[in-house]
């Protein structure tokens, strides 16, 4: 984990919890005074969650990702974010640690978003045997995670953002 990754992820998690948790509480309670301690605690927790998502303990990282997704993106159906979400710091951390929650395979466009490459790049990686095609179509999330675990892919993904 690099310091830059941690800072970006912690900042994004703090902003997400602010928008999705403390701002609605402030609207309901009508006072920033009552939500101030919650806001500060969530900023501190964002640092911890970022460290857990990027740390060496894979089980803890997956558990943290699942908890955050459940709390920050509640829905009646399965979690299925738009492709752009995978390009966020949180999306990249989830892709690397948990893959796509609840899905064994994703379409080529989503795989590209998760890897930070184009759809054509995904096709090329499948042809070269670097990613696995799922029998029902798309690319397996396990092969995407394996690809993201390779140091050169993490390095390339960081540079693709700039």
C-alpha cells in the first residue's frame, strides 16, 4: 500500500460517509451540533477502513469492503455499481480485494473499468490467456482479482488515472 493510495481512499471514504450518512442525519435532526461528533468519528474511521482495505489481511479487507458497501450503498437488490464507480479509489480497492461482490463474472466493459483499461484491452488479455472467459459470457471476477494482484497492474492502473 502506498501513502498516496491510502490518502486517496481515506479521503474518498470520508466524503462518502459524509454525503451518505452524516448529511442526511443533519437534515433529519436539524442541527450540525448533534452530528458533529459523528462526522469527526467517521473521518477517523475512514482512515482505519482505508488501512484495512489496503492492508495485508485479505479476510479483513473483504469484510471491511462488504460492511462499507452495505452501509454506503443500501439497496433491495444486489450491489451493481456503474462502470465509472470502479475507477474510484474505493472501487479499485474493492476490485482488488473482493472482486465484484456477488458476481462470478462481469461484462468486458465492466472488467475494463475494474482493471483501468479499455474493453478492447480486456479482449486482448482474454485472447492471450491473461484473463479467463466465463462459460456464460464475460470475464471471471477471480481472474480480474488475480490480474490486479500483479504488481505491474497496480502500477499501470495508478498511471492510467493521470
